[in-house]
């Protein structure tokens, strides 16, 4: 028959307590890992969506810049035409003034 000292029993009980506590910590850590993995999934999806929106905004910016350049070119063309027509009109006015006695 085995005789276990009181000190050994205390050590066994202490180790059982530490085992239960360690198992609880492992469970808590596993839950924390699961929670953090959920965060990672959400952040990854948000990041991918943000990148998609960024690409769309860049494409829209390029389109708007092309339209702006086209509008500026058209303005320049119309101003040039306006200037030319104004000069012709002035010539016609001055020619009419000298032609009429």
C-alpha cells in the first residue's frame, strides 16, 4: 500500500489547479484567436473594397482630366475664333466708314 504525504497531496492539488487554470487560459486564447481572425477577415474585406473604390476614383479622375483638357482646348479654339471674327468685324466697320462719303 502507498502512503502519500500531506506535502505530496498539496503538490498534486496545486498541479491540478494549475492544469485547470491553464486549460481555461488556452480556451480564452483560442477564443481570442477566433475573434482576431474575424477582425482580420473584416479588415481584409474593407481593404479590398477600399482598393476597388480607389481604382474607380483614379479612373474617374483620369476621365475628368481628359474632359477638362478637351473643354480647355475647345475654349481656346472658341476664343481664337472669336478674336478672328472680332478683327474681321472691325475691318468691316472701318472699311464701311471709309467707303461711305
